[in-house]
C-alpha cells in the first residue's frame, strides 16, 4: 500500500542536459536483461545428485561443484562418458524467472525537468537454455543460447573443453566463448535485480570512459589454459582473449587482445571449512582509432590500441556450515585516451551517439589515466540447503579522475565523481531439494548510490525491490 | 519527501521480515524427501588418527551431499536410488565393500574415511576429497548412527600386509596358475574382462545384479573400487568384498601367493602402465606356463608368510 502511494510521488527539477543520467538508465535496462546463470539440473539428473551437492544454493557453486566444473563437468568416477547414459538423455536445462519488481531511479532527465521515475509491475527475466556435458571422457562442451526478456537470443556461452591432457589435471583447455575464471562467479550470482544482479566491481567504468573491454563479468571469446590439483585445492588459469567484449563477428579492433590470469589456494580449516584465497588480473589493449565510411566507423578496423588493466584479491571464507563471506577487491586503470571517451566508437555509432575517434591528435591538458579501487563483501547465512540469506556491499572509489586539475582550464572533476556504493539483501527459499529440478522463491532489495552523476551534478540513488519464482528444469 | 523515504524503507524491511519469517518456518531442517526418521539417531563418534568425528555435526552435510542416494534413513533408498547401478550402500546393515578388516567384521573408521575421500569408481559415488578431514570424520560418525551393529560390535583390526616381493615373470606365471586354480576366471573371465561364464548370474546380498570387475577396461588411470595400489588389490583378496560374491581368500591363499596373483592381475590391465606389464613385455609378451617345482623351491621373495595378515 505504501509503495503504491509513493509510486505516484515525483519531484520536479530544473531541466539540465546530462548524458551520464541517460546512460545510467540505458545501462540499467541492459543489465536487467543480463541475468543468465549456470545451474544445470541436467547434470544433477545425469549423476543422481541433489542440487545441493554442487551448489551452496543454486546457482552458486560450492567447493565440490567448482571441482566438478574444473574437471570438465566430470565426477571422475569412470561414469562420465555419454556411453554410460540412457540414450534418451539429452542434457538440456532451461531457466526463467517471472518476477514482480518495483524500480525507483532518481534524477532522470525528462522534457519537463529532472525527476525520479518509479514504476512497478510484473515482469520476466530472459530465458536461458543450458546444454553441456561430456562428449567422451575428458571431452566436454557447453552451449548457452540466452535471450533477453523479449526472446531475442544470442550465444552467451559456446565452448569445447579438453581435460586432463597427458593424464594431468594441471592441463585443461577451453576454447570458444566462456566465463572468465572468476572464483566468485557472476554467472552463478544469487541475486536478480538490475543493479544487484551483477557484481558492480566486475563491470565498473568511470563516468565518460570509453573502454568497454575490461569487464571481467562478461563472457569472452578466447582460449583458456586451466589447471588444478587432484583435490582442487590449488587452481590456476591463463586466458588469451579477443578484446571484443564477447561480441561475435570481429566487430571492434583489427588486432586487439587481452590476457586474464587467476590463481588460488584453498586451506583445510577443520570445523570452519575449506578457506580459499586467490588473485586475479586482466591486462589488455583495445582500439581507439577507426577507419570510417561517410563518417561511420567500420567494424574490425580499430587500431591505435591503448592499454588497461584490473587486478585484485579474492577470498572465500567459511565459518562453519552456516556462515560464509566472499570478498573481492579490485584496482583498475585505464589509459588516459579511454578516460576521455575514446574506445568503443562502434556501439556509440549504433546508438546514434557522436563518439570520439583518435585520429592522431593529442589529449587536452589535464587528461589523466583514470584509476579506481573497489571492494565487494558478500556474506551468506545458509540456514539449511533449502534456505539462504544473502547480503552484499560494494563500494568503488575513484583514486584518480580522468579530468585532472587544469583540465580545460578548470579544476577537473571532483575526487568522488562517479564513485558508487551499493548494498543488496535478500533470500532464496527452495521448497524442495531433489536431483531433478530447481525452484526458488526469491526476495531481494537493492540500493545503489552514485556520486555526482545526476543531470544537476548531485548524487543519484536507485533502488529496486524484487519478488519472483526462479526455476530451472 | 524524507518521511516518504523512511516509510518506504520501513515497508521494505517489514515485508522482508514477514516473508522471511514465513519461509524460515517452512524450511525446517528436516528431510523433505522420503520418510522422516522416526527418532533422532543416537550420537556416534569416529576416530581417525587425532581426529574425532561427531555425528551431530554431519547432519547438514549428510542431507546436502549424501541423502539423495543413500536416503535420509541411510537405507540406500534415496530418491535417486532407483536410477543408479550399482545401488547406493545400505548403511542400516553396515556391510561395506572396502575394508581392511576380515570378512564379516565391521570396517575401521579409517576404512570409511578413506572410502568417502576416494569415491568408488564405476559407480555414482563421487570423490569427496573437497571436504575437510573433520567433515569426513563427522560423516563417518553419522553413517554409524544408521545401524545398531556399531553399538553391539567392535570394528575389526586391520589385516597385516607383508612387504611386496619383486615382480618377476615367474611370479606372474604363478599368479596366472592361481587365477585358474582358484576359479577367478569363472566370474572375471579368462582375460579378466568380467565376462566369465558365471558373470551374468551374479547378484549382491540384496539380490541386485552385479558385474565382476573388468580388469581390461580403463586406461592408465584405471582404479579398483577400493584403491589403486598393489596393496589395495592384495587387501581385496584377503578381506573379500562384503555384500558381493567376491569372497575372502584369507584361509586358502598364502601371502606370497596372493602377491603373485596381484602381479598377474596387473597384466590384465592392458591399457595401464605398470611394472608388471614392463616385466611381461621384457619376457616377450607371453606368460610362460607355470612349472610346479618353482612353487616348491625356497621362496626368494621377501616378506612373511603369515596367512591373510591376522585373524
């Protein structure tokens, strides 16, 4: 009732142009459709294990599930090859989430001024069709056609795997489009709201930054060498990726690549459980210069590569059977050209936005490489395998703005311009727990705060309340 | 506006509290599939080295990882059991395949601890080496709550395994003769492929069809159900595989004879690199016929000849 009352409230603001606010709304809409996740009842059906064997709460993997994945979706009990399956077995799972949600976005630019837009109603997530498993012992695959809520499909994952090369678990190769080896997997995130359904730290870009290629939360095209100890306590991975944000058709650079590295070590801590700490780093380059035709950038012609990197620590800490804490940190750095908006001219052109093309000029005085630091805390309380309470707090602070002192003769951007903080709380309740299907009653609230990015230069708060049925079969 | 924001905030919190409270009330920490235990199981302990496992600490892990196959009552009737072959272990009768104790005797806690961490090849039992040692010890204690045997009987002592003698073509030859004499081939087949004349008639102690082990299957990483080393194979002869037609040979085979049999069986694993296959290859790839006098000659191999390693 109160929500209904408040949803009619709006605030009139002076009309001020702001690309940042409009872009924020567009990003939120895009992100709200990007909730595909990997949880496969098809695997549970194949092996006769309950969802809870591999998932702390589906779709989030537990340690055993991580080992299963690292072994190429194999239990390594000599029953992994398809020859052991009923010929009628077809490893397909679908997942979709009907929801009701209430989204409230502050300080949106409209023709009548800057105002808060609040809306609520029934809605749908996208639809995922997961299919994956073994083609033969140590040969596996994963294909994930994924749609947005309007049923427009794309390939979120397409890969083949060769595992245990030369009989060693330290040599496994993945080829195609896949999720980067993030210990805290965004594709297996437990939350569903537009801002809470992603890890902000995996996608952060400073305001006005043109580099879309450093988002470690997006599935990427490339090849990965991965290895692990027999018990998966020690893990490493090295990936060579195209700097194209996972987009097919070589749409961006002529010759741009990115490397991703991750390693971790787990420790037996007795009754507390297995603790894991790790590091990751992504280092790459991406184009800023484009050939054009009638002023429009030509896909695949991007040169003038500039570099970027992000690196951080990951921790998975368990305090007995009921409480755990996931931690990710990040230090990010983009070349100053990206900071000034150079980079993804292709998508800007598609959206009708006048992007920037690096045609040999120089950057304005005061231009600097944007850098930032962020941290993510995600505690869980696992009441039982059927009920999990989720919390998350993320904060990302700019440590160096792209527009420094003296930029355009001014003082540059405020030190906190574009900082974000967000928290999410929620829970998932699975009324049944079998090896055949997954169903969760999901309730979640997210709040996001962004500094100085409103059309008036003030802060923006966005919130979302979501209730839904999340199911997979 | 500030008042509205506060109301909004508190309404969100209230809705969470109400719905979460309802959900917690529904999510009792009891099995949701199959029959519920009539009474809480008696607390048990396990002892693995310096570790002490407590059954009450494994309740959640058992439900999360084990109950789907072994059932909430430990009777091997989890919701997946009907689809599995071989069937999950029935903990209520406390009969276990992989033991270091003689046939019919309860296994040691270490035996169960090792089985959980090793998994059982050619079955749906995974390798649960992702648990902490404490978790595994707790699960062993929990498994023991399902059968009254653990209260009435004591676990046996582990058999003694004498040192393995060197692998020779003679030991392989003798092992092959034993394979014939002891009629292992009737179930396992002349080539060890699990296709002997009795193979199709075998059932386990619960009248479920069971296949003899196929030594020729698998590659260089092939394992036996109860381990992968020669000592593990030796142990299988002496202890038997309880609950299956595989008997104990503790009373009919001498230790060195058992080692000879181990050496021969390794040569049946044609796709696996082993010292036995190296010796066989060096001898031209053929096992010479066993000559009785070799068996009567004083043993050159090391190791004691105590039968079966303990009674």
